[in-house]
């Protein structure tokens, strides 16, 4: 095994990819705005496509879009050629990710895609590529250097494609006026979902389910109310107005002080 300075290697990768992301800002052209406007006017869904690493990135972008107000899903080009094209309607738009713009599996289904919808958009690193020319709008982003020392494995190129997808999703989110309440509707599960969707009324014990006693009630009767409602406390009322709360901790202190719970 070759001796490797792992930290140095990691820092080199981070630096190369960080520089690629910085350069992405200079590559956003006016046709990005054209793409956003076209997607906002789409009455159907936005379908993402890609092969290999571009496919993985496309799936993540699709998931981000769906959770931020742009209904989207991913179709694998190979599966599309074997029946999944039936999932696409004339109202849908398609965004194809291909770094080279010459992905064979996608080129083979371009005629079928064009019959499915006229709204095909592409993201490549070559505006003269076959896939780029097939897009009604083609956006070009290019990583000058992959973080792989062989300059082969998709690293910087997939990173900037992912960042581009986030930029697209957030631009559309802002244009739609997508807010926290909208976000909560698509995130009902997990810590984030519970934080956004859980209301006091979802947790509160209300009305007849809440333990309540009059302030003149004996401690014994209050204890029975606490036990029956299984909450470890009871509200104390004076003519239907809450004047206090009595807990099982208060009960223990009463017993320690020798209070007669019957009186």
C-alpha cells in the first residue's frame, strides 16, 4: 500500500471542489432565468433524468425540488426506454443532466422524449453536444478540474451540478412564495416535521379529559381525579376559573407534612 497523507489528500479535494463551486457563480447565464420562468409555467411535473453519477445527482435535485414546492420525480433513462415513458405527459417538463452531453442511453430515447413533451431542458458542459442541442434551453456548467488525481472520477463536476440544483430549487421556492407552512406539508415526519407541524392542540389534554377539581375538594378526591385521568396533576378551579394546579409532587409534600388527605 502506498504511503498517503490522508488529511492532505482530503484538504486538496475540498479545496478543488470549493474552487469549482466558486467558479459556478460566474457560469450562471441569463438563460437560467429563462429556465426558471419556464418551470414556473409548467402545469405538470418536472422530471429529472441522468445516467451514472449524474443520475444520482438528478435524484437528489428532484427530491429537493419536490420538498420546496416544485412537484418533481426522477426517471431512469433505461427504465424510460422500457415503459416508464408512459409516466410522462404533455404537461410535464424534463430536465436532463449529462456532463458530457453525449450519454448514449439518453441520446437513444431523445426522439421518444420529444414526442412525450416539447419542454426538454438540458444541463451539460458542452453546448455543442447532442443532448445540449436537444434542449429547448441548455445550460452549460463546467468544472475545470475533477478532484480525482486522475481527473477522471466525477467529483467536482457532480458537486457543481448538485449546487446548481439547489440554486434552481431555491430560486423557484422564492418565486412561488413558498413558506414554512408549505414546507411542513411535505415534511410531516422526523424531528423537522414535528417541529413545523405539531401544535399545542395536538398535545394538550382538553375539556372533559383534563383533570379538574374545585378548590374546596378534599385531597383524597383530588387524588382520585389525578389517578383517574392519569396525568399526575389536576387543575384547581374556583367557579370554572383556573386558580391553581395540584401535582403528585404536592401530594407527596402534604403526606410528608402529615396532612390528613380526608380533610
